[in-house]
C-alpha cells in the first residue's frame, strides 16, 4: 500500500463518515436501514458481510428485533463499518456520541482497555508519554480500528498491539 493511501485512510478514520453517526432519537431499526441504504447494500449483502442470517437484517430493520447477541452486534458493526458502541447506545436508547478519532499508542495502550483521552486530540501525532507515533488502523492489514473493546483485528485476526522487543 502506498503512503498516500494509508494517510487518506487514516484521515477518513479520524473524521468518521457523518452519515454513520446515529441521529438524536433514532431507533436501531431506522439507523440500520438508513446506513445500509447509504452504503447501497441489500439486506442479503449486509447479512453476508455481518456473517448473520439474511432474515435477521429484515427483522432488525422492521423493529422486530431490538436486542442483539454479541455475535450479531459485532457482525453488524463490521458489516456497516461502524463502531460497536453506536449499536449499543441505540439498543439502550441513549445518545451515541460521534467518534472523531480512535487512535492509540502501540507502546502504552493496554489491549481491551479504553485509549487515553489525550490520544484523541486531533493535533496529536505522537504519544505524550513515550513519543511513539499514534495509530488508527491495524498495523498488519490497514483496516481502521472501530472499537478498542477487542484486542485483535476482526479482518486479519492479528493483535492491535505490536510486540515490542526489549533491547538489552
């Protein structure tokens, strides 16, 4: 991949598509339907991308399914290219706050925990603790990181945090 491609992909992640941000008062059904149509996906295409049953998407969009199991929740997030936190907020009836940047320091971040708030500063390019360049995508496949809840990339299966060899 070219450096320009990676740069543009990271910029896109920093300013996540605004149409993917849930609207105030929007239901899970309306949100999934709206984003799916914006992405120009059929229900079957979304179901395949999410690795769920094709009928499940229709039930969710008609409001017949309002609670999702973890597999469906994660699959929909991947299929729609959104943070899983958006779906969780909609299920709870809470306001989903837009994610401006999900970046982290590959040295300081502890996988499975929330990143330090200072890393989401739009001007920050390097970790304020150790000086390492911040990342917003998987180091192996370049896929944008949508949630820090997980330790591994859902696309390539590699860990987000690189193993750092200690020098003697």
